[in-house]
C-alpha cells in the first residue's frame, strides 16, 4: 500500500492509500490545505488543530447541505424531454426541407 506525504498548514502527514490513488489523495490534500490557509487567515488563533477541526466542520456542513439537496432532486420528466427533442427534430426537418426546395429551384 503506497504511503503519501501530504501537507496541511505547517504539518506533514503520511497517509496510506490504495494503489493508484496517490495523485487523488494529493489533490484532496491540496484542496483541504487551501481551505485551511484561507481559514487561518480569517481567524485569530495559532492552534493548527483548531483550524483543522474548523475546516473539517465546514466541509461536513457543505456535505450535509449537498446531501439534503440531493434528497429533493427530481430528474426531469422524460415526457417533457421527449417533447422537446421531437420539436427540435421537427424544426431541423423543416429547415432541411426548405434547403432542399431551394436546391430544386436553383
């Protein structure tokens, strides 16, 4: 199992990950570190632990909000999509017929 060094704030952590997941883990860590740095600049504390906890809570809040939005998500009515596609195809067909008529007259 690969071991990846990630940096959060001024700390380096070694984390194990699945084979081939190294770059994904590094990308996640980079995004989290960016949030940690932004948060550290907006609050007055020298406690990296507190900043990491606050960043984790903010991420959890965003996740909870997205999960609630996902619960209320309703896919579009396929009938409405079918009607829109049919109308578009009809418009294209009329356009092609008009071009064909012009070509015949030319």
